[in-house]
C-alpha cells in the first residue's frame, strides 16, 4: 500500500499521511524496512518497533475496556427493560428475535 493509498483509505491528504508517518518515526513507533524481494529498491515497508507494538497493544486494551463497559451498561439497561415487560410482550419479543 502506498502513502497515497493509505491517505485515501483513511480520508486524509497524502501530505497529512506523510506528516503522521514522520511523527510516528520521531516518536520511535515506526521504522523503515526494505522490501528485499522488490525489484524497485526505493520501496519501503513501514514496520512497528517494539515501542510501536506496545503502544498498539495498549490502545487495543483501552478500546476493549471501553467497549466492555459499554456492553455492561447496555446489558443492564436491556435487563431493566425486560423486567418492565409483561409475559405477552416478552413472548412477542422472543418471537420477533427468533425470526432472524
């Protein structure tokens, strides 16, 4: 994937991607590696450093913690609403959800 392709995929300019990649290099999160099999030796691979991998893992962990908290809140809200439903409404709800 080229910088241009990456920029298009995330919806920013090519210059914006270049700026972000340079910032990640400066922070030590990315490094450049050569494609040894590529005929065009000007092509590089962007590789996460150990620090970059740790940052990605931390970001993933924080995302999962946030999503699990959202899930628990939604589950509690659903359970509360279910408690307010009559037996007939619960039967209707089960019938509708089992059709899918």
